[in-house]
C-alpha cells in the first residue's frame, strides 16, 4: 500500500468511527489542523468542524458506513478516489468521488467531494 492509500483508509476509518474520542484521534492523525472539507451538502473546517460534520452524518444515517470503491489515484500532493455510503445491510445509497490535497506532513489539507449518485437521482 502507498502513503496516499494509507491516508485515505484512515480518512474512512474516521468517517465510520462512532466513538467520539477515537474519531478525534483519527481526525488528528489524518487531517492538518487547518484542514477544510467541502461537498454539496457538508462543510467542515479544522478538526472541530470536521468532527462536527462527521457526527452529523452519524446522526442522520445511524449504523451506515462509508467504503472506498476505487484505488487511490495520486501524484505529488493531489489525490482522488471514489466511495459509497451503505446501509447497515450493505446496500449502497450514495456514491461519490473526492479530490484531496495532502500537506507536507502527509495529512489531508483539503478535500472536495462530489456526489455521483444519490437516492432518487436519475
């Protein structure tokens, strides 16, 4: 596995972590302190904002999980990958693609997310 893949696997571990203390540790290990996340539905800045955003997703979609559906493609400090959000029985309900910027310490500086498929979208 390469460094970008390890980073994004931690990214998904943070998204899926329901324990607040463990999630904060994963966020600190994965994101720079001044990081930013933005997609059409969510935004979070810094560790507190990213944690609040993930917590809100857990409240809206209890027991759902995110998983990476593609390899992590990257060069220099840029990367991209696709994912899906699945119900507790494993049915995908949302699919997306994210693009990230990695800081010099190997943590995420910024992630921009795009929704590729959502419920009811044709």
